[in-house]
């Protein structure tokens, strides 16, 4: 005997998963209301939660330590100082070249 498998769209599975994970609906209720096998819904939810954990770990890896933050701050500060010096030089040069010759 062959079983018929339903193929659900990605958008539908994401929507249903968010109903469970973010809105707090019970998987059994959603499974019965939408006629989705409980095992399928459970797999979708587990996959979604795993992706959330991985994204959270990635965000934590992107956070800077105090030393890295200080180095970045000093680099930006030095770049700003250099740019201000260049602007002053350009202002003086512009003033010299725009003066009328006597």
C-alpha cells in the first residue's frame, strides 16, 4: 500500500512554524486544525529552533571584546584626526590659491 505524501510550500511551513514558536500555539492543536502530521510539524519546529540558535551564536560571535572595541575606537579616532588635518591643509591651500595676485 502506498501512502500519499502532502508537499507543503516553504512559506506555509514557515508560517505554521512561527505560529507554534512565536505565537505559542500548541503543536497538537495546529496539527489537528490544519491536518498536518504531528511528526512533520515537530520536524519543522525543531529545524526552525535550530536555525534560531545558530543565528544567535553567529550574533554572539560578532560581538567585540573590550580590547577589540578599544582598537577599533582608536583606529576611527586616528582616522578622524588625520582627516581633520588634511581638511586644514586644504583650507590653507585654497586660501592661498584664491587670493588675488597683486
